[in-house]
C-alpha cells in the first residue's frame, strides 16, 4: 500500500513538473523556443541511438525494432542538422 502511494505521488510530481515547465516554455520568445527545440531534437536523436545500441548489445541479437530505433535517431539527427525540423512561418 505504501509503495503504491509513493509511486502515485511520484507520478503526480513528475506530471506537475512537466506541466510547469511546458507552461514556462510557452512564454519564451520565438528565438529561444527555436534554440531549445533544436537542442531537444539533438538530445532525442542521440537518446534513441544510444537506447537502440544498448538494447541490441543487451539482447546479443539483431532485432528489427532496435534497428528501427537507431534509424529513427539518425533521421532525427540528420533532419535537425539540415534544418528540416524547424517551424516554417507563413509569410
């Protein structure tokens, strides 16, 4: 019972922290949002690549899901580098 309540309050705290940070991010200037988004996608791509490689080594076998995870991470990194993930403002 105590473990369940601890997990419940931990989840509530994480959700509240995410909500607070997303509200703060909405109030930022467009330039800062673009920089934050660019850094976020670099870290997200690296995280996907690292997670896929780690899972492949842990299972010691080739799995298409882990390979796709690495591939999606590479796509995020390349697309972010080329500027394809930036918001386009209509003129």
